[in-house]
C-alpha cells in the first residue's frame, strides 16, 4: 500500500493546521472541521466533496484499509502518522487512529424550507455539544428531514458534537445560525406545525397522540438544557407540549425528551392518514 511519508513530528505544518481546528475561530475561518474515528470518517468519505485530508496510524491504516482506499479514491490527501501525531490532533482521550479534516456541510435554511420537510428538530439556545450531537442523531434515526440550530446554540462542528452525532451529521440537512423567530416563521410558511417541548407545557404528548393531531408536518423546538424555553419563544409556537412523567422521575434530559417527541411524531406521521402515509400512497 503506497502512502505519504510517516509524519513523525507533531510540529509538522499539516499537523499544526489540523490541531488548530479544535478551536471554533479557526474552524470558522477555514470552514473545516475534524471527524474522528472510523465511523465518522467512513461517513465523510461517502458524503460528496467533504473529506479533504486524512491522518491514520499504521495500525489503523491496515485495519481500515477500505476507508483509506475510499479516501484516496475521492481525492483526499492521506498521511500515515505516528500515534503521537494522532494523539496531538485528536480531541478524545483514547483516539481510534483515524482523524479526518472535512469541509463544512451545513445547508442554507431556505433550501430546507424549499424541500417542504415533514419532521424537523429546532435547537434553540442548546449549549452543550454532546446534547446537540445526540439530538441530531435522534432526529436522523426518527427520519427527520432537517435540523435547525439557532444563532444562540452551540457550534455544530464542535468535536464533541460531531462525535455525539455518530455520523448522523453527514445524513441530513442542518441549518445553523438561524434566529429562532426566523426559524419558526419560515417553517410555518412551509406548512409545518410548530410544537415547543417543555416540561411545563399545557398540552400532553399522550393526549396529542390520542387526539390524532400529530400526523401532519411538524417541527419540534427544544430549549436550553438548564432553563428550557423562554416565554417569548413558547409564545411563537402553535402548542407547548410536555412529555408525561408516569413514574417518579423529576424530569427527562434534553436528548431523551427529544427522542420521545421525534419518535411520537414519526409514528403518527406513518399511521393511516398521516402525512407520510398519504405521500407514500400517492
């Protein structure tokens, strides 16, 4: 297997450039981000014109020879690197031997609206990158067509958010930096019902499902981990819905609540008369 010379020193210019991408200001300036581990790199390879560069230890290059070959096939520069180099670039405690450099891939909000999405997750003031990535993963698993991060939310390309998405970042359109008012107004114009997920909501998720009101195009707005959604954001939505707590738990965390809400919508939309079942039968 032919390869670039092994990068022995962490002081290499290319290694230094990759290392800087752990910082948000450099990511924004270069419009590049890090994807770590075989799952993320494999997804990046499969996403057109996304993977720019790949660093791999000798062991990882042998173990994931298919990924290395596919990376070269799409034109990415592949560098064999020492474990010290990978550790220097990586933001994880136990690197998996592969670190990719990828182009930004967020989607303009107008394109998401033009696609007339049926299920959307809107993250309003979500600050924890792990939560953001996990909600993105949940949205992907539930079959959502898009995710929107408001202008006050965490950076989509934070390494922890990328890892928490477990590759879902590469699967569905994500708009970033959208003011929450603009997100709600735009989705409503696109025919989407806007629901706020809030533990103090006046409407109950079970009741919504029983009443058959969940089958149409829906956007769920999820708020900050600590203080939820402010009153002015709740007022923008069509309903404020709580996930019922049937046991003694005080509450659900953000990612768990998002998974419950998104899957409730996904099931309702696929039931007879739901917007997806109608589309599928046409």
